[in-house]
């Protein structure tokens, strides 16, 4: 039995949820998101809640997943999401100009990344070693943050690279010289 799937999703004021067939559209002050769920899950709006039900017990994984996606959509269009990133390393920094993120992380040329629509990069520190990615689409935000981290992942000896702010990098001991 899916415990997460049985919980209703509370719709806050200012958020509108519309269901047509298998398509769920959530509209709020930050934007609009659409999701198409599988046929084995039934989604209904009952008052100020969205309720997901399933046809059989074999579909419990899809039940919880569908409910979690709809909950993420509701939170995203009402409050939004953010990921804080940190750049560690001598001379490593970032800069934002227009819709491009420029990363100087030890390569011969700076790496430029196009910021997707619906996301924005804020709180860039003066040194360029901290920045925040924010947006209302949780999936797009996580994917872009992972692609930024993939440019220069933290290495295990000195911990240099791009990481999430709360991420702990386990460091290894370096080579020992003469014994």
C-alpha cells in the first residue's frame, strides 16, 4: 500500500488545478506546469485537495510517484524551488551575463551554459564562488544544477570543483613521500 499516494495534495490559495483526461495542469503566480499521468491512476480535485487513486495494488509505485509529482508542481508554482551551488578552487569563479552562465573552473577556456527559460541565477557572490539557481519546475531545476555540477565535479584529493552547498565531499589522503 502506498502511504504517500493516499495523502491528498492541498491546493493553496492562488493556485488553480485543472484535470482534462490524463493531463493535469497547475497554474499559479510563478508559472504553469503540465503533467500527463498513466491510465492506471485516477486524479480528481475534491474541494481544495487533489486526490490520487489507483486501480490495483500492483500500481502502488506509480500511485506514490504521481502524487509526488503533482505535489511538486503545486509547491513549484506557489513557492518555487532553489539550489545553492558552491565553487571551490583557486581562481575558480562564475559570472552571469544575460541568459548565460560563464564558469571559469580551470579549463583553458571559460565554459558558457545557456540558462533555460523558467530558471534564474541569483545571489552571485562578489568572488563568484557562490550562486543560487531558482525556478518553479523542480525537474528542470535539478537537471540544470546537475549539468552545472558535471562541468567540474568535486575531486577527492583537494575537494576542488562545483558542488551543492550542503554537499559533503569525502577527501582521500594523498601520496606519501618516502618512508
